[in-house]
């Protein structure tokens, strides 16, 4: 029997020009070659099966027109660069959270009513989480759920940092920046709501602090807090309310904003590294098509993440019930997870003397530390596209390429400064353990970012590293090593 | 010549009318629709307010309530009555009014500052931090202050629990205690102010 003939593709492995994507320039002296389109391998390897596939595809196509969909979206080019996968990691974490969350929801009971377990009176939710812990696979899923939450916040944050430092929030992507920051806030809210569910001592303390912060909002605080927390926390109404928000309202909002986010990426196209300009015509994106190459990469990434989370969960148990025990009359000394620790740190060092009495109510340190301060930080982040000098005025160009951080020293300095300041608030969260007084913490949290910012600015003004030039769309071609996107080669 | 009544007719030359304030059918209907939106929003907002009222009926501290240990403290099991003689000078414990353990806000911090007959030398405060509602540590810290585990607010028990450090902006509310003939510490008044973050 003959070995099936595969299409052998001569020529350099360069992302080729195709009918749907004519935008790639061949390297000088080279003739562009065709990369096999989807299905070509199979038609060559198993013609009979390919025919069956085709007839099935026709059946579906005549009814819902997937070929058109593939022609429109399947050929969307995705730039291939490590940092371009951070957003995908965030959405994959979300999928993992939904899958594991559904499983946990089969066992979990959102009720704080007391039940007798082995002669001990426990909140029903706590008892149900204890049941989850006693089932090995459920316990594994609970750990994966918890770890995935950390990964989701982290990858969302890194995604935002990457977009910021490379100036990709500028025209025409301002709206997507806003949506992205909203998604970060939703992710943080989802994480916070998840704290409450096991209803252990930690959960009651952390959620109680959130409740008190919400109540400290002048004028609307009490109503808002009791609406959000289902009455004066903790009551029997609290857990069902927080549970609904955690498993339905916030995830639904995350799913909707994710859809809007991706649609806008399709509409505006990816911003790309400068080297793409040397291979793709202006207005076209250098990358691999969504189907099948990007889908394959993304699928691998998803499976890799899922596997890694399982290994992580198997090796490092996170927040077991026994660590804090059922809620009692006392409050354990707790600190929130890293992604809320900066707010905690600020609450720790905001002086009590900041209390103001206004006609609409008292503005206390709780409101300033828990609402006003994070509000200011997020407002600054929201307004980044409008604070950026290069994005102002009527005749702002459409920024289609990343701007290397070294070429935007002011942006780099502000970003690094803000990150350092947030880092110093982590220190503020541990100021007692570190033996720092509140005054010392204040000085440190202002001096360290200032020093780091000065150093960053100095270095950024002096140096223009080679990798930075590679990202620069305006860089000269000569010393640039042309980057080829590897396409599968026939063997 | 026929009389022109239609103001939209270009030949019309009636008295000048400020168009902006003219009521016509289109404007009236637009306002009606806007009012409809408003009513629709209100129809959602009002039931949402009703959702708040899921709070349970909770017990309140009353004068005369005997105090029981909130949890195990120094070999004395939770639920046992707090005897005035049990407390050493400088010791602080936390107690609930008997039978009123359902409401965390009833938690009372009792501290013996000095030896004395009856309630002399004893002080009692709400154990709920006025910053963000955590329960303060039962025991005093090395400076002799009541400290909160959450954000390290500190209160001086010998000075009406005035704030001596940290982010809290209000003293812990105090409460009078007396000692019954059996030697049990009991509540003898009300909290001097709102419990927890106001």
C-alpha cells in the first residue's frame, strides 16, 4: 500500500501570502509559497474520510453557514509573542473556575444556619465544605478552583501591565482598555465574594470587614451594604446573597465583558511588535490564523494550565478549613490574599485623624482607606488613555504597533512608580511584623517609589536596548534579523 | 383669503411663539415615555430596598444580664458565668450576656485594672472594634492596650478605651458592670455609644 502523499511545501518557512491574507511580504529574492489550508493534510492522507468530513461539513454549512464564519473570523491573524498569551490565560482560568465551580456547587450549601455535625454545631456551609474536603476528588477541585482564582487575577494584572507599558491603550483601543480594567475589578470582586463561601472564621472576618467598609460610604452606605450583603452581615440572608453574586451575577458580567473585549480586539486588530511592520503591510497583522494554528496553541496552553493547576493543587493545599476553623466569638489575625493586600495595607496606615464630618455623613478612615483610595488608583488607571500626551488632540494617529517602554520614559516611570507604590503598601500591610511605625511606613511608601522612579527615568533616558529597537516600528531594517513565523513543514 | 391656522405653514404670520416652550403631541409623548422609563426604574429600585430587610431579629444587651465566658479562657470553659474573683489584675476576658450569644455585637470585653471590692477596678467595653468591626484581642498587649487583630487599632482600657494607635477613629463604647451577691459579673447599663463601626 502506498504511503499517503502529503503536500510537500518548498521554500523558506515564512508566513505566506494566501487568498484571504495577501499581506505578507516575501523575503527579498524569495517566492512566497502556499501553506496548506485547513483540511489539505487530511485530503491527502485519507481521501475517503475527507470526503465524509466534507459531506458532514456541507450538512452543517447549508444550515448555519460555518464556512462564512471561518472565512470571516477563522483567518484572523494572532501575533505570536509570549506576552500576547496573558489575556488568554486569564480567560482560560475563568473557564477552569466555571468548570470546577459547577462541580463544587453540586455539594456546597449556601447557608449559615447551624447544623449538628458529630455533636458540634457548625454553619451548614462550613459543614458542606468539610464534606467537600472529605471527598478526595472534590477537595482537589476545590484547590484547583482556589489556585485558578489566583492565576486569573495574576494573569489579568500582567496583561494590563503589558498593555500599559507598551502604550497599547492608545487610539483606537481606549474603550477596550476601559473594558479591561472593569474586568480586573470584576475579577477582584469575584475573588472577594469567594472568601465568604466556606464560612470559616477567616471568611466571616474578611467578609465582615468588607461589609463594614461598604457601610462606611456616606449617605448610601447602609442601604448599599445591606443590599449587597443580604442584611447586616452576618445574617441568614448573607450567604445566599453572596453566593448568587459569586456564582451568577459576577461571572455573567465577566463573560459579557470578555465577549465585548474580544469583539473589540477583532474590530481594532491586535497592536503588534514593531518587527511585524517589516513583514506585513501596514494595516495587516503578522501572525498565525485563528483556525487552526492559534486554536492549537491556545488549546495546548489551556491543557497545560489545567494540568499545572492540578499539580499545584496536589502539592500545595490552599486554605484548608482546619487552618481557621469554624467562626467563633473571636477574630483571627488575618490578612487578605495578595491581590487585596494593598487595600489592607492602606487601611492599616491611614490615620484616624482623617475623619471628616460633612452634612451627608461622616467620612471616616474606613471610607478613605477602603473606597476612596482604591477608587483613586483605579480612576488613574481608567484615565491612562487620556493622561497620555501622545494620545491627545484631534489628529492622533491610530497606534498599530507597540511602543517599546524605553522609548516612552515618562510612561515607564509612572507605571514603575505606581507598581512600586502598590508594592510598598504590601510592606505597609506587614508593618507591624517588620517593626515599622506608621510614620516610618508612610515615609518609606513615598520615598521608595520616588527613588525607583528617578532611577527608572534616568536609565530609560540613557539606554536604548537592542530588544527595544526590535519592537520599534520605525527602526531601520539593516541590522534587524527578520523574524519568520514557523509553519508546519512536510516531511 | 382663507385664514391660516397651521403654524408650520411658511405663509403663516401669527404672533411669535417661543417654539421651545410649545407643547405639541410629539413632545408630550416623549415626556410620557421618559416618565415611563423613570417609573420602570423605580419599580425595580423599590423591591430592591425591600431585599435588605432580611436581617434576623437579634437580641440586645440589657441591664441585669449576667455575663458568661464567650469561649474557653484560662481553664474556664465557654458558657460558664464570669466570677469577679476569677480575674487577675491586668487580665482581660470576653463574655456574652447569658443567653444572648447569637449577636456578635453583644460581645463584651471585661478587664480588671486593679483589685477591689465588687465592681471596683473592673472596666467593660464593647469587644467590637470601631474601625471595621473585628473582635479585639481578649488579652491586653504589652503596652497594656486593647488591640485589634485586623488593622492594629489600639485602645487604652484605663482611659475609657480612647484610641491610642491605629486607624480607628472612635473609642470603644463602654458599659457599666456590677457584681451580683454570688460574685458573678453582670451588665448594669447600656453601651455608651453605637457598637462597632458607626
